[in-house]
C-alpha cells in the first residue's frame, strides 16, 4: 500500500499540541471545532484525503468512530484511545 496519511484527532479541550514530541510530525491534526458530532464528521470528510489511517483520543475517538461508520472505505486503519461508544 502506498503511503497513507495518518490523521490524529485530539480529545475535548485539547489542541494538536497533544501530539507534539510523539514522532508523528507528518500526521494531519485537524481541530474539532463543530458543535455536533455529525457536523464535525461532515466538515472533516470534506477536508481529509480520500484514504487515511485514523487515530483518536477521547472525543476525537468518538468522532473517529463516526467517520469509520459513515465512510468505512476511506479508513485504512483505526486506533481508538480512552473512549466510549
């Protein structure tokens, strides 16, 4: 598989600084700014590459699950940390 971008979604009240120093400098780290999960998923799906690996922490993981359910063919891999369904 060709290089697939890594997308990391932070938790509530976190910024992309969360991922600083983790050796993941090439990762895409879009902010979560929308008022609803559906709105956030809509916004991200218009901005993200056609296929990507997705990681999320807490609220970011909840958004990641929603993305994976809505567009499973775009998610090449999924890592969820400290979340609930």
